[in-house]
């Protein structure tokens, strides 16, 4: 299946994610983080956190059926995909116990000439909000479909 | 732990204390796949990865390299002070690679009532290959 350029503007339904200590612990272990604030609540408290904080790239774990729906809509071929760019912004870290509402949107699809032919760049923006509506994080991802 | 840097202590061009990680292992890639829910077989199945054009088999998730770039910032200023991490993935990381991260201060400014510092950040392997390149923004407390 080819990339569907008319997927620009496609928006997922909102999904709700609860940040939990166990997920943070295993994520931290997988990235080789040994800082105890990511698994020991007392250590986190000593650093001024009310609960276990999440590492800055933790929002990448918020994948769900809506994310899959977005990828289907765009028409990615997994054998030819590479992650081109990623950005996360956050006014403060996510903490265990936070409940975040997430929605993603296909922001842009464009082609760029590569060494072996045209590469298709798909830009997706994700916003996570707290229950009061304030922004918990924003993400911007560029995925490249190689020829 | 961290939290030693103050806004007054850094200048444009100041280096961020570099970090070095343990070698990437295939088990770690399985752990990362599970922890991040990124099950693309490019990172866990050698046969799939070779068919996808990776001569040595599986490569690490780009987001794993980015996590190291982010740790450079959290180790430096504390997890509470990181505002932005933005990278371009410039080359794959393979099992066995030792990833290091480094960076330097580009700009100091005020935003949203905070002292902010924009930095150039990068990760690279022991072969000297730059695997991510980007920008980080942190907030730093003043001495006052």
C-alpha cells in the first residue's frame, strides 16, 4: 500500500493514559537509566518530586489502537520505515499517577529527493493534556518512508 | 544528584558533562520494545532487519538513542528542569555499540518566566558515528 497523501489532517480519537510506576521502572531499565528516582519513591521525594517522575522520552510509550489507526490511514510499509526526527516539549515532567488525554494528528506529508529515490516524510503531532486541559507534553515525529 | 547547575554558571559555548552508556545488547532491544510498545521487528528480528536492508541485522530503536540524549540533560540539570528534547536520527545504533552523549550551550534567554538554556546535543557510538543530533532546552534556577 502506498502512502496516502490525503491523510494530512487525520486526527485520532482521544485516548486516556495513566502514567504508572511500573511502566516507568521498566522503561527506565530499558534505556539503561540507573537513577533511583525512576524506581524508588523515596529517592524521587528527596529530589523534590511528589511521586516517581518519567524520563523525558516516556510519552513514546503511549501507543494504542488509535495510533495504529493513524498508521493504517497513512499507509506505512513497515519494511521501509525509518524514524527521521522526534521532538518532545513539556512544561514539567510527567509523574506516576498523572492521567493524560492524548490525541495525534497527521500534520504534514511531503516528499524529499533521497540518494535512491523519493523519500516520503510523514509528520505527526501529538498533544497530551491534563484533566484541567493544560498541556502536559507535545510531541512531533517525522517518519520517513524510503523508496 | 544533578541540580548543581545554576543559570549564572553556564555561558554560551559551555560544555554539558558528557555521559557514556553500557554497550547496547539484543536483550535490551527486547526490553525496550516491550517497555515502549514499539514492536517493529527491525529492532528484534535479524532476518527481518536484513531484508529491510540492515547488513548486520537488528538496529536499536531510534528512540533509545534519543533517550540517551535526554539523559544527558536530566543528569546535568535534573529531570524537573528539562523542557524540550528534539533530535534528528542520523545513523543507526547496533548491538554492541557504546553510546555516548554530549552537547554545549548555544543560547541563554528568558521564557515563560524562567531562565532557559538552549543546547546543541548529540549522541555517537564508539566508532565515532553520530547517531542523533539536535537541540535541548532546560530551565535553570538563578543563584538569587
